[in-house]
C-alpha cells in the first residue's frame, strides 16, 4: 500500500474515532455540574409547615431557580467550547456524480465519478488567545454559579420574610378578635347601664361606635391574612387559594449577633456575599477578554493536512489518492481597525464592570449598616412591648371593673381598651419584625442561619 493510501486511511480512522467520541461523550471536558439540581419531594400540606419545609418547597418548585441553574449550564457550554479549540478539527466530504452525454447519430456515454476528502486543521500557537478565552469563560462560569447561589439565597430569604408576614398577620387578626370581644362586652355593659338609667345615651353610642370600629379592623385584618398567604403561596409556586397551616414557634428571642465592630461585619459581608463574588468573577473574565482582544494582533500557527481519494467507475480504471501535510502561518496585517476597536471595547467593558463592582461594594456597606440598625431597634422594641402589654392588660382590667361600679366614665374604659388592642398588636408584630430584621441582617451579611 502506498504512503498516500496509508495517510488517507489513518486520517479516516481518526475521523471515525472523534466522531464516535463526540456522539457518546457529550461532556468530554467535564464542565457540566449536576449537583445543584435539588431532589424534590411532594409537600404534605395536611401537616403544619415549618419554615424549613416552606424553603424546601420553594427551592424544589421555583422556575426562577431552575432558570438560574440552566444559566450555569449555558456558561459551562461556552467554557467547553473554548476548551475544544485545543483539539484539531477534522472535516470530511464525499461526492458521487453521474455525467451523461450524447451526440446526434453517436452512442451516448455515462461516466460516474466518486471522491472523498478529509481535511485536518490544528491550531498550534496563537500567543495566548485560546488560553485567555478559556480563562475568560471559566471566570464567567464561576460567576454563573455564584449568581445561582445568590438566587438561591434570595429565594430562601424571601420565603422566610413572607412566612413571618403571614404569622404576623394571623396573630394581629387574633389580637383584634380579642379587642372586638372586649369592645362587645363594653357595649353590652354600657347598654345595660343606660337601660337602668345609670349612664347617659352618649355612653351607649360611644361604646357602640367603638365596637363597630373594632369589627371593621378585624375584617380588614382578615383580608390582609388572605393577601399574605397568597404571597407566600406564590413564592412556594402554589395556587394562591392553597390551604396550609404554619408552625408557630415560641416568642423567645436572644440577641446573639455581635454587632460591635461594623467594619468587621462589612468585611464579612464582602467575603460571603455571592452577588459580590459573581461580579468579581465578571471583572476577572473581562480582564481576560482584554488579553484575548489584544492577541488578535498576533500571528497564528496551524498544522494542516488533507487526504483525498477518487475514482472514475470504469472497468479497469485505477483510483487516485492524494495527501498533503504542512504548517500554515497567518499574520494579521490590516483589518480596517476592527481589531483595535475590539481591544477598546474590551477595555471599556472592564472599566464599566470595575465601576459596577465599586457601586455594589458601597451598596453592601449601606445595606449592612441599615440592617444592623434595624436589628438593634427591633430587638429593643420587642423587649419594651412585653412591658407595654402587661401594663395595658392590667389597665384595661381595672378600667372595666371601675366602669361597672360607676367610678369612671365610658371614655376611660374605651381608651384603656384601645391601648390594650394596640399593645397586643405591637407585641405580636414586634416579634415577627425582629425575626424579619434578623433575616435581613443575615441576608446583608451573606450568611444562612439554620431554620427550624
């Protein structure tokens, strides 16, 4: 067998190997990661849902989170494409043609030609263009994974806040029900004393007005529960009318977060925040993009080769075999300043991301500062609300007893009941406001607290 035939069949064999490899190994560079796909279980809504349960439901069913994960796979594909440039490319073509001719009065002739050709191109040297491109997409892939983590955290924090809002609305409604019952008793007492001629008509009317106002506030609070539950159901990717019961924890809070060193907290946030890391990776990718654009001014060296075979199908005709191999040096001379503008564009994109990163750093600093102040205030507010509630309950008890024996007027009783209603609402909402403030502080710091 001649050298041309050997080269032809060798190249054809390589072609078959790479074709088979491409078909059966869809991720030869191992760029895809499937460990972030959550294993979902159907939620049991017949039982009380803890915050952790709600988070698991939201994570498993979230289209936003699924979309963010698919973005990581898109970035992984781009990274895999950049790595593929280190391998040679093989192209194969085949041709079969039928040529028929006939001249008047003569016999016609039929010719059948067949040919096959395989071409090889392997980039050997490009002065860093491929490596910079691969590093760029590797940075973008890391950014995509950080963005996924940020989406995950935002989903969990959003569920936690909505979860607490539902509980706060429910307890506010229950507190208003108690206030409505107290207003009803005050109205019944005023009406009874009016019928006995012990108090004027104004007492009855004022008590009746306060009772109606209490019922109105209860009705509005019931509507707010429906809205908050619909918001939570939306985050859990459930229909807004879905019925579920949330678990209520004891109202015991402890101030365990050390907030003395604000600079240390900000530094911790910058170390942990996935959105900040994502933009840092974007900046890193943009810097590699500048180098990639600059390498466009440099030459490239390719190994090229081809092998072909052809035969005219005639009895006794021999086939023809051709092959070639060599090195090809390409030197860019002038491209109408296209490459220069590409370099300029890459540099400006890098500067743009740098400024965005600086702004994000400022935003994180302000977010941490505001979250710390909100956390401190909400903790103190809840502590004060305990004392306020105890005082208001005693004040209402004394006022009602005094009104029954005629020692105080109806305004004193109604004022005491109003203060008690406000104290109940403040106590329940201040607890959940603290839980939300703590949740927002953890979000600002980029930390995930273990949820029960």
